[in-house]
C-alpha cells in the first residue's frame, strides 16, 4: 500500500495481457451506465498491489484520441479518489482483484455523474465480497 491513499501507482495498473484475457473469458460483469465493470480474482499475483485496475474507451464511439484520453483520464481520477471504498474493506489474505472499467456511453458526460457511477460500482463490488 502506498504511503498516501490517493495515489494510483504503477503496481496498481493492470497491464498483463494474460490477466486481461482471463478477465474477459472468466470474469464477472456489472453495468452502471456509462460504465461496465469486469472483474476477476487473480490467484497467482504478479504485483504487490491488492487491486489492479485498467480503463478502456471504445474507438468506435469516440473517433478522436483526445476525446478517448480525456474520458480515460477522468475515469482514472474517479478511481484514484474512491478506491479506498474497496481496498480498506479487503482483508490482506484476500486474492488479488483485477478490474477493468469500460466506458460504454456514446457521448461525454459530466465528471460528477462519472464519479457517482464509479462509486456505485465500487460499492457493488464491496457488497459482493461482504455477502460471500
């Protein structure tokens, strides 16, 4: 865990192609428009971080890279500020989680709405593991 809780450091970023393929082949999914969250438990972690996150925006819906990059930047910022909702709850012996947030909307939305929906997804994931 980083010294400061509001960071999004390199070990927390999901970059492994193997884990990403595992996400889409056997992961669980939840939708809170404009986001779709796909997650899975990683049984053999390659990173010291308890949760690894990636974000994605479709080229089909946003043709210009500047638009995609802006939305991804907002998504990462929302996660960075709210990740403690999930991380504080998970016990140290819990398997590592791999999460991907996919933007499924077709137009730009206000930051407050994005933040509220991402908090909704993180709360859902927390409750999912509380009730197991």
